[in-house]
C-alpha cells in the first residue's frame, strides 16, 4: 500500500510540475504574440497584424485550446474514477448484504425447525393431557 501511495505522490507532483511547465510555455508563446499584435495596431500596421494573426494565430489557438481544453478532461477523468470507486464500494456492500441475508436465512430455517420440533412436543403433551 505504501508503495502505491509513494507512486501516486510522485505522479501528483510530476503532474503539478507539468502543469507549471505547460502554463509557462503557454505564457512564453501567447504574451509575445498578443504584444506584437498590439504593437502593430498601435503603430497603424493593421494589415501586418492580420498577416501575423493568419500565420501564427492557429498555432497560438492550438496552444490555448490544448492548455484550457485539458482541464475539463482531467476533471472528467477524476469524476469517472470517483464513480468507479463508489460503484466498487456499492458492489461490495451489496455482496456483503447478500451474504448476511443468506446466513440469516439459514439461521431462520434452523429456528423454524426447532420451533416445529417444540410444537410437536407441545402437541403430544396436549394430546396426552386430553386423553387422561
């Protein structure tokens, strides 16, 4: 168990490191792109800004889409994992309940047999009393 915890901690920390790297790389690409477009517009070079946007806009859009599109997928994966865990817990509870029902049913059958035997004894005693 402790090995699994250590592995998950390593994965969690590496995931955090990867998130930081992705964010940094995204900033390194997006900030200059937006700055250059802003500068071109500020100096009245709108056509050049359109050319840069047409050339590099898809690349920047892909980076933004990847970075922000990854978050919902990670959340969904976490939710699926939690649902599977709850499902497994529920299945275990159902199987445990079935086992208890079966053992309780066997116990009830034993009690019914004892009750039948005692009822027969009582009936025999009553029949002897009525004959006397």
